[in-house]
């Protein structure tokens, strides 16, 4: 049952991750895209695309016998890749929010600057982050079974 | 002395006698360990790790410390304060040497508004090591220690083993290469992990030329953030291309590798802290005096007119063969003392973006800094050392010319 749910969940999630990876590739080709909610621009957009593309492939290749350790490991690896990309983005936002910025004092930029840092548009990995955390449940279960 | 085949046979024999084979259920850590060394899964994962490494490096060193606090401290407080209290004022030789040489604007000497351009011992001499480099090196060694302690670095060595064999090295050459990205000096010392003289010679040469140190990367990130990918690509092509040529012409053996790959584990904060402190403090002890001496020597050369003389003498070569302005002679001289200082000096020279890119690449490859030179001399005998120097000179001559040619062909000077 757990395996079936995992297969379906990470199958769908894998397709979404893969699609975001391809979207970042396309965005690289057209010189970047920034919408109301989604940001597919920046110097490293192609690298983010590559990482998400392969993460999506890893998820999809893990759906058969999902709870088998070798298959599960691929999903864990894909999730770690998403965590790295999202982690860097979150850290960048935190790092920008500590010093006062060009117009501000020593610490914490003015409210407008601060809002601009934290409100959308976000890169795809930030939207994918909460959904990828589902893997922690399977890691925990695997650990418990081992015990 | 056993050769490689004999060693493997011996290992087989010992294993047959000592190892008992039975059922073993792999853990998640084991399988992750396997996946990170297999090319199809390992390479995308390595890209993600390097992305994380670079992202943290830029944000921690660049956004948070250098841009966030240090530029403010040095440019808005330290420099104006020194400009107002230091005796002499603009145009005075001692003031120029210690605080601000100024620059000409429409025939008038004007004061600098940032520590990058001031080029005094007390301004650029302190801003470069403490305002920029310290944070870059700290960020680099923090992540490096983390990867080391988690157990990812040996896996990266296994992953790149095949590639590095093509240039006569083996996977463990990734350790001096990575360490060199922090500071070339520990990188040079780490070449001891390579077994043969040939491998060590190859590694030392490639390290001295194509591996920029963390300090230099930090300054590049400040100066040309949008072109840094191209700089790295040029250096990687040089590393692999010239490595391949060297491995064919240098006599000697390139044996196989036996690496002990530890299981993945949680790093301990105490270990990380110790490693980062040890490496960063050692780096500062070496770097700070050289940056200050560098500023002093370059300042003296400007004041005595020696720099103009050199620029005049080397000008035709620099402009015609490398396609960079003759004024880059000053950074090239400073680069012998500290590369980071030299890259910072490029910011004050008027040139096109392609010329700036070429100058940064050339500064990276043209000579290792003096401190690295000293350690290289310790690690190599005189014959090898002279061989390395000869090769460096030939390489920078060819590579600089090739970059100029690419610029002409692809319209880089428009």
C-alpha cells in the first residue's frame, strides 16, 4: 500500500519536476521569463534546469517497486537535489535581508526592499520543496523497519 | 616493489583467505553511496552539489559580508575618514602610497570613491584581504570541510577518475584541485597524495596555472559576476587540454588508484570548526603581508615612473599579441605577489568587456603568486621547477594569443 502510494505520488511529482526542468531550459533559450508567481531567469537558470530535469528523471525511474531500497534511494537523491537548489535560494533571501542594503542602515533593509526580497515570483525549486519533503516519511519508515 | 597487476592479485589472495561472504542487506546510505559514484546518477548529483557550493559561496561572501557590510565599512567610513585625516592630501607621494593615488578625470586628479580603486596600503591593502578575501576563503573552506566530513569528496574522486586518467592523473587529483580553489598553497602541499613524479609535476603545473584561488574568485565575483562562468570554462578547457598535452610529453607512469571510500556520515561541528579555523588562519598569515607589500611595491613603481616605463616596453606585446591595454602591466606585476589584488586592479583600467575577460583569464594563468612559487620550489627539485616555469611561459603565451584570436573572430572587441 505504502509502495503504491509512493509510486503514484512520486510519479506525478516526477513529471512536474521534469516539466519545470524543461521550462527552465526553454527560459534559458528565450533569455529568461519572470511572471507574477514564477521566476525562470538569472545567471544560473540553465544549471537549475539541468538539476531539476535529472531530479525528475530520478523520481520517475524510482516508481517501480518504490519502497525497495535501491529505488527509494533514487527518490532520496532527487529530493536532495531539490533541497540544494531551494536551500541556496532561501539562503540568498536570508543573506539579502540581514544587511541594510544600499538605501538602509547597517541591518535590515527598508520595508519595500525587504518585501521585494520575500514576495513572489519564486524559482520552481521553492514550490517543489514542500512536496519533496514527503520523502522524509519514507526514509523514516525505512529506518524503523531496519530496527 | 609490486606492479599494479601483482598488487591486485595479492589483494585477491588476501581477500579469499580473510573475507567471509554472506548475505548483507544494503542500507539507504550504502545505496546513496553507490549512486553518487555511478556516472549517470553521480554526475547530475555532482552538478547539484557544485551548484550548492557556488550558490552558498556567492551569497555568504558576496551578498552578506562583502556587499552587505564590508563595502559600507571601507567605502563609506574608512576611506573618507582616512582621506580627511591623513596628512599630505591628494598629489602628495606619501599620501598616494598609503591612502589614495587618485585618478585623472578630464585632466584633473580626483580622489577615489572606493577602496578597490584607491590603491593605498591602508585602503586597498586592507580592503582586499579583510573586506573581500577573508569571507570568500571562509565560505570555501566551510563547504569544503563539510563535503570532506560527510564523505562526498572521495566519491567525487571516484567519479572523475576516468576523466582525470585522460590527462595522466587519477581521481584523487580532485583533492589538490579543490583545495587549490581555496588557496593554491595547501593545494600544492596536497599533491603529495599523488604517487609518481610525473603525476606530481602535472598536478603542480596545472594547479599553478589553471586553478584560481578562492581570493581571486571572490574578487572576480565582485568585478565580473556575469562573466565568471566563461572564465571558469576557459580555465577548465585549459586544465584538460594542456593536461592532455602534458601527459603525452612528460615521461613517467600514471598508475591506477586505490581509494578508501568511507560511508556517508553526519559531520561533527567540532571537526568542521577546527579545519576551517586552521586553513583560514594559515591563509591569512600568508595572504595579508603579500597584499600589503604588493600595494606598496606597485605604489612605488607608479611614483617612480617605473610602471609607465614597463607599460611602454611591454605595451606592443600586450596590445598586439594578447589584445589587452598596455596599462594591464601594473596588475600583471602585482599579480606576482597576489592575484586577488591584481584582479581588483583591473577594475580601474578602461577596457572593453572582452578585454576585461581576457585580462582576468590571463592574470589567472600567467604565473602562480609568490607564496605558491615558494611552496612549489619546496615540493619540486630545481630541474622540475624550471620545467614548470618554462611550460607556464609557453602556455600563457599560446593561450593569451588564442583568446585574442577568438575575440577577433567572434567580434569580441566591438
